């Protein structure tokens, strides 16, 4: 694996990593504060693209204004979802809330299919051109995805650890009853988490769509699987871990697809699924492995 081809493969891997990381950050953000694994981010991202296309393509707004409105709509949808459904099932098992997110994704997909059908809708990119990396043109939007993902991953981690609101998020996940007793409004904390998670999904979709230029129902759900895998690889409760997990996933995908030299449709999906299953298996077996490898404790007389 020598020569300029490796540089191009690394660049492709990092481009994918930037998108996966943004989706993964939304997954981890909710999981850290509620212990709920959300599956709605893909369709939230697709819906945000349709909102942007409606404002930009159909009504002539600038791409930036349309994108900002779409992100705000996604955040509002997250807050509404928390208020209308999650808050009503606050004492339920987190698996129940995860199922609600699946139902939300299915509902959004059904609306998209009913309203738009299977025909793609065009959304032109905000800028053209890019930087030549070993023969690969990397657009400014793709570069922005990588930079934004890194800044958010490490910036949000610092926010959680160094601010009162961030500490309230962590406390609400560990012991919501005790957190309420010290005067923290847990409902407001959780609403903020869901709004932030949905906004991140919208940002991720908006940063990947210009590479393709068209939207169709379910467009971002395939990418969202990569975000879920990256979150699991990174440990599910670590925002920087989500970024590193996305980097691992993006690079492994790029190298497997480039050097396996097998013309198989959807190979990136298969690689993502395998890595996700391996990460889940590793998380379940790691405690047993640690117990086996740890030195035996001396019996206390």
C-alpha cells in the first residue's frame, strides 16, 4: 500500500469519518444524559434536507439561511419529541424509549414516501470547487464536516465537565431523583439533549448532501448506521470517543473497499455492520475478559 493511492484512500476515509462523527455525537449526547439509544437521527437528517430544499430550491432562500432554519426545525422536533413522548415515559425502561425513536423514524419515512414518493429532489451545494488531494477533489463542505465534528466532539466534552449545566446532564443520567432534589430541572436538561441530538443529525445530513446533490426518502438512514457504529466503537458514553470511533470506521471502510478489490454493491454497509457487531460483542465480553486477566486477590484472613 504505497504511493499516492494511499493518501487518497485516507482522505476518503476522513471525509466519511466527519459525517459519521456528527451522527455519533448526537447518539452519545442522548445516551450520556438518558441511557437511551436513539435510532431517529437518520430520518431527522433526511427531513432537514427536505426542509432546506423547500426553502432554497422552491422559494429561493440562500443555502445558509435554509440550512439554519432546517437545523432549528430539527432541534424543535427533538424538544417536542421529548415533551410529548419521552417525558411521559420517564420511568420506563430505556429500551422502551429507544423503540419510540424507531417509531418516530418510521413515521417520518412514511410521510416522506407519501409526500415525495421515490423520486429524488435536487438541492444544489452552497459552494463549488475544492482542494486537490492526490487527484481527489475535497470540497469545502467536506472539510467543514471534519473540522466541525472534531470541534464539537472535544468542545462538548469540555462543556459537560466544566459547566454547571454539563454536570447537571451527567448527574441527571446517574441519579435523576437526587438531581431534582438539588434544584435541577431534569426535564429541561433532557429536552436540551434531545434538541441537540436532532440538530446534530440535521447538521450531519446537510454537510454530506452537497457531495451527492439529490435527496430521497431514507437518504441519511444508511449513513446514520455508521454513526451508531462509531458511537458504539467509541464507547457510547464518550464524545471524543465518538470522533475516534468514526475515524476508525471511516478509514477501515475506505481501505477495505479500496484494497479488497471486490465489486460488491453496498460493501460499505457490510463493513459498518460487521464493525458494529464486533464492537457490541466486545462490550459484552470485556468485563469477563478483565476478570480473567486480573490477578487473583489474596484471601483476607
